[in-house]
């Protein structure tokens, strides 16, 4: 996703680009705002900008291999965590990744209700469980696959249960 495609203030996009230009990207960033806002598309646009091999001073190129992989949410160094409906068969968001990709690519300004309606979660509560914390730690300990670092996007971190949050702390 290009910065130009995200409905976010230009000043915010410029600050993110300046972080990369000045080589002062923090190890963690929090994108907050209204549900169904531009936070998630902006996070992916920033990830694409970071992994872009031909970025300009205003945006990523959108055509290099890194951009194309991020555009499909399929880059090997991009890891996603999002709320799921826990069941005996589904314990981590990796197990729902294809469904999440399809929902996000269909509507980038995805809200939690949109996400849960798309997976027919019935009356279950959205949660990021304790098994997810172990997986986050494990993935972040890997070496980056393409050598430019790793990015972990945790969508809706407020849905993390206490056990999961404590494990990450």
C-alpha cells in the first residue's frame, strides 16, 4: 500500500518518511485512532516504504519485489498478529492469516466487526491469546529473511488477554 493511497494527514506521512530518511526509526511505533481509521493501512504503507528497494522522498515505488510482497501481505519479514475467535482448532492468528489477508485486501479500513463478520465468528469474543505471545517472541528472535529487518504488526493490541500481555512484558 502506498502512502498516497492512505487517507491520513500528510504531516503524519511526512514524519514517518523523515524517520526513515534520517535513519531514526524507533524499534516500536503505536498507530492509534478511531476504529476503521487509517492506522492499519498506514502501518502497511510504512512497512512497504521500509522494505521498498526504490523508494522516493515521498513514497515507495510500488513495483519492486519488496513492495509487491507487502501489497499482498506476503513478505517473509512481515509478521501479523490480530484478534481471533479462540477455539480448540484455532489458537494463533497465523492459522487465520489467509482469511485476514482476504478481508484486508478487500477493505483496507477494516474494523473489528468487519473482520469478525467476514470469518463468521458468531458470538465469540475477539482475543489475542497467550499462545500468540510465545509466537511473537519466537518470530522476533529469527534473523530477517531478506536482510532489511523484521516488522511485527499487532492489530488491536487492546484485545490481548492478560496472560498474553504479561508474557510480552
